C-alpha cells in the first residue's frame, strides 16, 4: 500500500543517548516538549561520569509521528536514537479497557 499514511496508533518505545549532556540537553528537552502528547512515560538517567544521558520514552502514536520524532532527535549532533513498536494489531485488555463494541 505505497503512499498510504498510517493513522493507527501503536505502542512503542524510543531509546535516546545524549552524548554531551551539557551541550545537547536543552535541544532534546525542547523537542520532547513539542511532542509531549505522544509520550506516556519518560525516564532520564544522567551518567555524570561520562557526561552523557540515557532517556527512554514510552509512546502511543502513529508510525509517522514516531518516525518524525525519532528522525528529529537523530538529526541532533551527538544524539543516538532507536525505536521499537508494537505489532500492527490493536492492543486491548486490562480492567480499564473500553468494551470493543462501545460507540
């Protein structure tokens, strides 16, 4: 289905390594703030011995949105990014899940 834009949201995570925290943290944080509506959880671990930081994000977004965010993060010099997404099927379940036939 070439040329089709996916609007289905997927659950995933994005791993980020910020190699020079003092120089890149501001730009990374600004970008993450602009995409805050996609982010379910964020964990940041500063590693002062190396002057870097590791950030993990849990996201709920379309593949296009995740790709856009990952691409923008990866374009920042000294920032490495990897992402992983759930399979295409919709995730359901849990006691707080909405009934499937609810309109």
